[in-house]
C-alpha cells in the first residue's frame, strides 16, 4: 500500500513504521545522535504523518521501566530510544528486568556516526570519537532476543517489522536496533511506499493432544495434585482458564514468587504463596510458566512424584542451568494448554468434590489468619504485613499495585488477575516507581500505587521519576516502606551464616541506609504531596488522604512509612 505521506528520510520512516506496528509512545532520552529523529518529528508532524508520541524521560532506567509497566497494563509493546553507548549502558538493568519476565520492548539506541567527512550526519564533535565502540550491541546481546545495526536507510521498514514480530513472539522479550546517524539521515526514494508488514507475529503454539491426554490421566488419578503458576498474561486468559480448571477439579493452586497475581485471592482453590507444606506430599505437580517453582537446594518433590511443565518455553532454554525435574513438558501458550487439559479431564470425570471442599475450607481459614496477623502489626514502627493490609483495604477494585520489596502480597486481596505486580527475581532495583508511571500512562483513569523499599526508591532515580510524574500528569501513590536498611542483603547474609558473627549484630555491615534522606521533600520538589507516617494508628487515614490527592488534585502523592525489619 502507498502511505498518504511518504517519509523523506529513514528517521521519518522509522517513526511511521513504529506507529504502523501499534507502538504508541517513544520513551526518549536524547543525545547528539537524535538529530535526524528530531527533524523527522517536525517534518512528519507538518505533513500529518502518524508517529509515536515522543516522551522525554530524564533517565534511561526509568524509560525502560515505564515501557515495561505500560506493557503489563495493556499487553502492547512500546519503544525506547536512548543515546549511543552511554545511554544504552544505563538501560542494561531495565532490559535485564524485561528479559527475565518476557516483556517485549523495542529498544533503540543511536550509534556514533561512522564517517568523518561531508556525508550528512557525519561526525561533528570530539565526543563522537570517544564514544565509538567496535560492537556497541555486544553490551546487551546476551539479554535481548535479536539485535541489528542499520546499514542503509531503505532497510528501516523491514527491520522495524522484524524487531516488532520477534519481540512479540512467545516467549516474548526485548529486541534491539542500533542506528548510526548517517543511514538514519538518508533520504528515502521518491517512490518509497510502506507495504504490509513483511513479517508478522506467529500464532502461539498449541498443545500436543497426546501430551494433554497423558497429563489429564495423571491428574485424574492423583490424590494430592499441586499446581504452581507464577505469572499470567496481560489479557488475563491464563487466569480465566486456570480458575475454571482448578474449580472444576479441586486442584490447589500456588503462586510462589509471583510476578503477577494469576487467580483472584478469594478463589476457593487459591492456596496462597507457600507451597512448602504441600510439595513433599504431592504426587502430581503441574508447573505453569514458572521460572523457579522451588529452590532445588531447599526443596524437592517427594519420591515418585510426577512433574509436568507447561509454557511457551517449558525448559527455559535461555538459562544455562535450570535442572528442575521434568517428566512431561508441553510447549504451548499456557491458556490453551490449561483449557485443553480441562476438556480432557472432563471426559475422565474424576470425582474431586471432597478434595475441593477440604481445600476451600483451608483457604478460607488461611486468609482469615493472615488478616488477623497483619492487623497485629500496627505499632511504631509498623510491620510490613500491617502496611500491606492497609494498602489493600484502601485500593479500588481495579487498581494496579506495583510492589518492589514493598507490600507483601501474602496479606493483600485482589479480585482479578494482574492487580499485584512484582519485578523479576533476577532484576535490578529501581523498577517499581517508573513501572507504575508506565501503567498510569496506559490508563489515566485507573488508580495506580507503587510500594517500594527505601533502597528501591533510591535506586529508581527518584528526582527523575518525580519530574516525569509532574511533566506527564501521572498522579500515582508511592508508599516508601522505610526500614533504614537493605533488608534483602541483610536476609541473604543471615541465610548463609545464621550462626555467624555478623548475625550477632543489630546492624550488619554493608546494609545500613542511614542517615535516611527526607523522602517527602524529594516529592515536594516536583510539587508532589507528601507525608511521613510513624505510627500504625495514623496509616489508614494517611492512605485515604493520599488517594484523595491523586484523584482530585491530579498530582503524585508519597507516603514515607516507618516499618520494622
């Protein structure tokens, strides 16, 4: 097809092709290599060309996390563009987070101009000598699914199509396109026209009927089955299928180390997040799209147990070491496999009514006990469980809550999937705040809250994130759960050396964050609303005030909450 407004440069073609693939935003942190893109935006806008909206994000880590959060809220991939090697280096942590959680992002970076003479886009500054690398993409090649460097302007249409299709192919993940300034500035031929995509996203894998039959036969005979699922999909298809399967056949579902909650927490078969008491007794374990269903050092399935893995990549082939027991592996979109499994089980008609009733009663008691335990931590400092419960009680039903070493989902409620989100196990800190901003950008009418540890808040480049929240009108609530230490570091040291010399100390080396900055003033510097909360008696009212601010005044609110560790 012929485009209404043919682009005059490769940079303009880049932008129009990103938009044609459904990319709404270009999260941008610019540099000298952006000159063709800046010109293309002005030229394209004058012609009325459809292009992604450029958003200025003053730190690269925040830009990647915002694209990550936007995908979690919508299921739509976005693009991030940064400045040559120095900008790309700041993106590495965010790309690690995205890759570990199979988040598709079209990552773009400029590349130092290749030439030194009169070619348009050639070097014009001393910085463009020092920033050149022999292989800039090597910095992130082990993280992304695909990478390429633009050689000629006329390649841009096909490269964008290919980047998008690979990013969205299961298992999804980030891709990278490097853009030297000269080919990006090249003029397009007068007769250039954008055709339909040369490559599209493949249909998701469907389950093998024989494997489904084998899995159904195992579950039909099982006395103590266990299902483990750590994440679903943004559309909630996995949740819908799993909720029906578990309810129909009395199958207990656990979500240990969940990245995104899958079942509603009040589902009768939702058994919470601690599978340890059940694992040794289980005779059939179904692992659904779960990277680490248990830690091999500490736990193993019992003798004779059969383990079934289901997912787009049930072996997690990207991981060099991933030696979990695997008696049957089914490559499929999880939702399709779960639905097929339910149909196969229905034909076998196992009677699981007594098991369903017993598990449902246990879960009702478990939820009640968790709530009572949480409400007992309302002192000064407060327990993390109490803060978690108070946040949960105050949220709208459709709110999205991002927790990065913040609120504990063991003590929270959600009546739908993808309401409680946490970063990947192997990710870097600083994700929660900007990811929540990305989710708010996706739906400005939705309540979005991020609870983060004080160390995570510092890692998020909070001055940059607060500037983005004000500049883009993204009123969210940030709850900083402030215990004055890097508690993850402290817990790891105590786990390895529980009886060591360091364990005898109140404050372990390399864990203290004292003196604590005044986080409220950081928020106020960008015209945010902020409050310090020291006592549990004051927290519920403070949360209500903060939520009212983001709803009525349309500005970010921050609560600095003193918690124990």
